[in-house]
C-alpha cells in the first residue's frame, strides 16, 4: 500500500532531473502519473518525445501507471491538454507539480529582452497556465487537491546573473502566497518548493566538489508527502530542500524605528541615523551564504 494509492498526478518537466525523481516516487507511492516534458534543451530550444517516454517506461517497468505528454507549458492548449489527458486516461486529477523550467543566465548588463521574456514565459506563465487548468479541474471534482509550484533560492534569496530567472521564481512564490488562500475554500493546498539538486539545470552552477551531495532523488520525499492526505492542512509554505535537509522559509520583520504620528514625519537625517544604528540586528540578505 502506497500513500498515494488511487491518486492521479501531473508533473511538468518530468523527463529528467527533479521532475523525473518526483514522477518515479509518486508512482512508487501508488499514483498514476501524467509525465509532461517538451524534451528540449536546457535553454528551451528543441523538442523530443524521448525524455517523457523514457520516464513512462521506467514507471511501467516497475509496475506503475503513467502516460506521456509532450506539450509546452507556455501553450494554453497544451496546458489544458495535460489535465484533459489525466481525466481521459485515469479519470481524475488530484496532484499537480509544476516543475518545468529553463535557464538563460546572463549578467543584467548583458541581458536582452528575448532572454528575459522566454524565462518569464516558461517559469511564471507556464506555472500559471498549468496551475489554472489543474485548479479549475480540482474545483469541479469537489474533492480537493494538491498543487506544488517550483521556486528557487535565486528568487527567494537572490543569485548573481539570474535576474530573469530570479524574477520569475519570486513571482511563482508570490503566486503561491495568494493562491493558497483561495484554495482553502476548496480543500486545495498550494505550496512552493525551492530545491537544491544536481541536474542539467544546475550542473555548471553547483560547484563540482559538492554535486554528489545533492541528488534530485533526495528532494522528492517531502514533496511527495505534501501530496498525500496527511498533508491536507499544510498550505501556503515555502520549502527549501537540499539533500536530506528540509527547511521552511518564513519572512522576518525587523523593527527599525517608531514614534508617535502626532510628532510629525521623521527628519531625513534622523531616520537615517536610526536605520544605520539598527544594522547589526538585520538578518543577512542571503542566509544561504552566511
């Protein structure tokens, strides 16, 4: 007996890396899986059916149920089609993991509009289109559901050379922080994952000497658990998973200065002094870097 027996899941970008790891573990826990992958390169160019087909073959060889979908998350018709495939093949949709992504890294000085637009399109708009189709289907079914969106520490904490990627990933986190409030009414939970894992997306970002410490398979267990019935009351959270380390990121409010409104506005120099005097109490901009 698996924790997801009788459930149906959709995973985008599931042809390799994290998406593949999610799909395989979902199937191992009993879910039927729609394995979506365009089969393109890391920068979003090209397409191939082989990546999605390969994961479907792995699932079926292990005794699971799966079907491949090859559409782009940037195409509304394809996004709707992923959900329609879950219904036509397996009768329902209970879980949606938005994982598809590309990279077009460049320092902002050298960034151009095309690099910006395609990364925003795949990550932010793609997450919207697939989540929208899944959310609407889950409402129609009336039995709740699970949506996992994939953000990044680049969006939540920052990283050099990834202004396009960071903006998209921060947008996804903001999307989740609003959608989970709406999902409560329907029993639909919405959470965000910010993973650290070695894959073709990160092979030249993570230092070579630590890549073995972050296999994608280590990230999937807490995410798959969040898709279970046991996690029905856990929503609106930002999960950082790296290796076997699982953390929750929450915002911290740091008081700087306060005075009675009747005293009028702060003098510019005075508030500047208050700000500078409080700096030792500030949290680090990026706690991952110390």
